[in-house]
């Protein structure tokens, strides 16, 4: 893929069976962005390898991927540990009230009173709702992405404005 921004959707965590199938842990388990025929980039550090998805199927809490030119156990083993990425341009557009997890990374989190809490370093996809991991110095806060807490997301200024529930920011 050319100079487009790559978005990591998951990580190859193991092989499956003996015919080159790969076990992928999606960072957002609800994602449907990986489909047969799609092009992906397998990234490990600075190394990138482009492949086409031949097959996709769910398996327990993982996704099983079959990729072109990966038809043996040894070929699959060589890919364990790679991130599975797509071009940002290939993602379906988010609706005006939605964001992709990667768009939250690096956002500054502030309260409605103006206190700066920290920066979003990770987004966790949990069963009931997603949660932002917000870090500042040695402090870490888990901020649920729910309407009772999130008041405004400013994409342009990369700011997430929250009205913390009682106890949410206690150390």
C-alpha cells in the first residue's frame, strides 16, 4: 500500500491447524473491516508485507484468516506477532457521532471544569462499553465512553471533554 496511513485492526497471535490459517485477536472484537478479498498489510516493527485475504471466519474470541501465499504451517508461523493493518482510506466512513478507536489515541482529556486529566493512550473494547486508558505522568485513569461521562469530542483540537462521575478520578 502506498503512503496511506495504516491502521492496526488486530494481531496474529498463533496459527490454526496445518494449512496456513492464522488466529487473529482483533483490537475491537466487533470490527467487520476484515473481509475476503480485502488487502491488508502485515506489520512487525518497520517491516511491512502486503497480502490479500482469501478467507475469514470467527473462531471463539478470535478471527481465523487465510491469506494469499500462506498455505503451510511454517508460512503461518513466520507471521505470528504481526499486526494486521488496513489503509485508513479503506475503512468505511464513520457517522458524524462515531469515531474509530485510533482517532481517540493522543486526545487530551479535560473535565467540563477545565482540569486536564491526561492523554488517551489506549482504547479497550469491553463488553458493556469501550474505555479510554488516560495517562498523565505516573497516573492512569480508565474513562468509560458513555453518555453520562463524555460531554464533547473535539476532533479538530483532539480533545475529549468529560464530566466525571463521583469517584472516577480518585486515585
